[in-house]
C-alpha cells in the first residue's frame, strides 16, 4: 500500500533482555507503536474496492453473453454481438448493435455496501453512435454505451428504481431525465456526442448522491448491474467497449 513501516525489536516492549535476544535470534520483530498506527490506517474501509467485473475470468475471444451475466430481452430483438477482447493488460467487452437491442445483467446482491463504497467507477469507449439517437424522444432512444444500477421493487416492472449512466448521441452531458418509455428508469447522461469518440474514459459517479437527487432518500444497496447497447429505434449501428466496473470508497 505504499507504506514501509520501520520494524525493529524494542527494549520498551521487551524489558527481559534474554527474551528480547531470543526473539531477534529467531527472526521475530515487533512493530513500534509509531509504525503500527499508519498500518492500521492503511487497512481502513476507505481503501476498499469491490470489483463487479474486470473480464479477467472470461477467455479472450469469448462471444455472446459472458458467463456470470444473464440476457434480458423484454420482448426486443437481441443479437448479443458481444466479444471479450484484450489490449496489453486490459480486458474489456466489445459491443456492437445493428438495428437491435442487447441487454445483459449481473446479480450483485450482498456484494456492495454503499455506506463503505458509494462510488461507481467504470471505463468505456464509444466508437459509433446511433444515427439520430436522442433519449429525450421516445422514438429515438438509442445509445451506444449504457451502464445501469438496479434496485428491484415489487412489482418489478412498475416500481423498480434504475439509474442509467449513458453515452447519448445528442442529449447534453449532465442531463438527468426520466425515460420516455418506462417510469422505472432515470437517465444520467455521462457523455454526449462525438467529441470523445475513440477514447478510453474512466467515469466515477457517487451513487448515493445521484440516488438522493433523483429519489429524495438514501438508497438501499443495489441488487444488479446492467450493460446495454441499442440502435433499434433509429435502425442504425452502434459500437462501444466496456472495461472494468468497480465500486470504491470516496
């Protein structure tokens, strides 16, 4: 963790000279109090990182729905043109949509404690945005890159709470808007337009703050993460890449 505490045998802790020499002889050492305190500090929950997906468990070249994820169609045409790829040491999911809508979900129940790790962090890259996509219009709700945090509530289709962090073609970045198709989804536009196309970008969102802003109360721990790509409304093409997804402390 970048901490190299001074380690030495201490006469203060070992007043028995014979015992002190025996401990040194057999390689035992004692941390002084001044070294022990920063070591404890380094192990606090503020350093905690919860890996949701880093794609390392999936073989490079693996196509379709990755293991550990489930497909969600909701009656839509879904091609699942998804491929696990790698450049250097970074592994990621390559997503392509051709006039269809692919959604995959991963159960994260009992894995994330938002009180300890409220920050959602992920890396992504978009290379092709759906032509004419604009989530502000029901007829053009297509987006190249989408990550959703899900809080299911019964009945799920009516009362679930879902926050979607998206890369939209036209809606300005920073826009927070209810979905034009379902009352369960609120979009947060993290990126917009072609300016950053082709660039790997790391995003960080405070889920607790976003939930408080949207729903007016502290969130329970989320139950699922969803990744999506679609171009079916605009009958066009979209392409993106999703890298590691983690929750971390502030």
